[in-house]
């Protein structure tokens, strides 16, 4: 005989024997006694059958539920919530035990046909019951399966639904009150039809409670539909007028929030367009600033190749190449430093530093250039030290950049004011000068990379000084603001003072 068919017959035999044993043992376990000799014989036979069934399964390792159909049904069963499956199992368990417990009456009465018929039906019910036990066991076999099954259960969904319903307590209570009013009105109507005299009580209650609830619900639904249509229009990219906000209800709050979101989207679109424009300008400016000295280097290098070139001209060309290469080096270093500052990949070495001394050091480093210029520097600072916990080298770079920016762009024969003062828990450093060039840009635009006050780009600046300075101050959790008033250019730096 084919092994598969043999296994199937053994499995069928086990199920029939197990069902027969269950039909005798279960009634005895429930009642605790037997009243006829025939029932005693049936009980002993059932116990023997149960022992035989256990022997077939656990000693001979008979496979019971190992088939493609069973696995397919397992996959289908896994889609049912676990609590629903448990309820179905309990129903099948009750039906199966009730049906199987009645088999003894057929056996005792000698109704062979009915006994065999009921035994086969009982076997089918036992198969369904045991299959459900196996399926539930397989679902709970994994370590985290219980929590996953709970989250997918019907009880959990109902619980979540109740929590979501009362997430906003005010909305939940109002909605529940309206539902109760509508339900009471619906239940009261048949009562009024059956007892016409009750209309004297039903009519006032309808006018006081039901009618206002209907009007309120209609208004809320209308307001919600308008908000929904407005949101749908915004999602398609249409810029609509703001929703009207009346009162302080939940619908009014929703309308106000949508208006805020719309304004945020509009601001984001403006910022995105500005970012794209700045990106294009950045590429253009980088190309221009790097190409200009590089072109000079290439040109004068070609000239140096001429054998008939005079010594004076050769020295002049070498000097130009040296100056342009240094210029190119400065541009590249500033570009890399600005990129590192913007990405926040700079490590700050903070320590307690006297900003008064640091400002004096920056002025001393630029003393020669200051004397060569026609600018008059007016420095105001306290006599005592002003301490901050900062990276002294980076803050010195900020001071140096700002002073260098003044020397490049300030109008000749004007005064420059530098003020350092301690205000409560902050240190404020102010740089003020009169610009030689028209400041056509906004103050925020001047912080952009490669942005110069001189749009004609005739100066030697890289356009990165202010961007680098602001990035350094941002890394120190301070603030750096620019104010432009006509030709007056003012930079204010705020840092947290040391305790």
C-alpha cells in the first residue's frame, strides 16, 4: 500500500477511535456515575479506545495535521482576529462535546446505523475542533506573537475606536449626546404611534432636544464639508482664500489650523523658490570667482613659455601668477570652510575667553591695513574683562572677517564704530560702518554665500566672510544680525556670557 494512503488511514483510524473514546469518557466525567451495565461496558470500551488513540499518536508518531490543505486553511485562519477565532473555537467545542456525548445513547440502544452515522459526523466535528487548537497554537508559537495578535484582535480595535472617539473629550461627549438624543427620538416614535396620548410628552421633548440637535448636526456637517472641499482644493495646488473662523469650536480650530498650514505652504514655496535662485547664483558665482584667477594663471604661464621674454616681464608675470594663485587658494579654503561650517562638521574647542582681549588681538592683526586706510576706528569696550565660554580661534575668525569686511567695503574717510558691552547674561559686539557701495540686498541676503555688497564684483573679497562668521556664531548657539539703513551697515553679535 502507498505510504501516503497508509498514513491517511492511520490518521482516520486515530480520529475515529479518539471520537469514540471521547463519547464515552466525557459523559462520565461530567455526570460522575453510570446507571446501566451497558453503559459501564461502553465506558470501559471508550477508555480502551482513548488509550489506543494516545498510543497511535505519541508512540507511533502518527502525523495528524500535515498536509497542503491544512497549511492553506492555516493561512486563511491567520487572517481572522485571534479573539474571533477563540469564540468560534468555543462554539465548536460546545457543539462537538454536546454531539459526541449523545453517542452513548445510540450505542446502548443498539442502533448500529445511527451510531456509525453519528460517529462519523462527530469525528468530523472533532477534526474541526482539533484543527483549530493546532492553528491557535501555531499562531502563539512566536515570542512576540501574543502582543501582535492582541493588536490585531477585534477587542483591541474596539478599544482603539473608543479611545479615538474620546480622543478629544469635548467632541466625543457632544457626539455621544447627539446619538443618544437621536436614539431616544427613534425609540419614542413607535411608542407614540401605539399610544397617541404620549404625543403630549414627546412633542415638547422633540422641540427642546431633537430639533436643536438636528440643526446643530446639519451646521457642523456643512462646516466640515466646506473645510473638506477647501483642503481638497489646497491639495491640488490651488491657493484659496482663508477659511472663515467663527467662535472657538472644534470646527473653528480645524479651520484655523488649515489656514496656518496653508500659510506655511506658501512660505515654504517662497523659500524653496529663493533657495533654487540662490543655488543657481552660487554655482554661477563659484564658477566666476574660481575661473578668473585660474584664467590669469593659465594666460601668464603661456606667456612665460616664450623664449624671447625679457627678464623684467618674466618677473612681473611670475608675480602676477603668485598673486592669483594665492587668491585662488584663499577662495578654495574659504569655500571648504563655509561648507564645513554649514554642515556642522567643525569641532569646537571651548574655553573661558576674554572677548575684550580677543577683539584687541583682531584689531592688532589688522593694524597695518587700518593705518593704510583712511578709516577712523572708534572702539568702545569695558575696562574689565568680558568672559565667554567659546572657541577663541573661531571667534577671532569672526572678528577678523568682520573687520576685513569693513576695510574692503567701507567708504573712505568715514568712521567705524566697534562696541563691546556686557548686558545682563549676554555679551553684545556691534560693528558699524558706512558702505561705499549701494546696499540693494536685504539683510538676510547678505548672509548668503558669495554675496557681496558690491554687485559688480570688483573687490578682492570672496563673498564668504559673513556666511562663515554667521555659521561660527550659530555653532556657539549665539546670534548674528545685520541691519541696513541706507548706507549704514551694522552687524550685531550676541553670545552667552560666562557665569
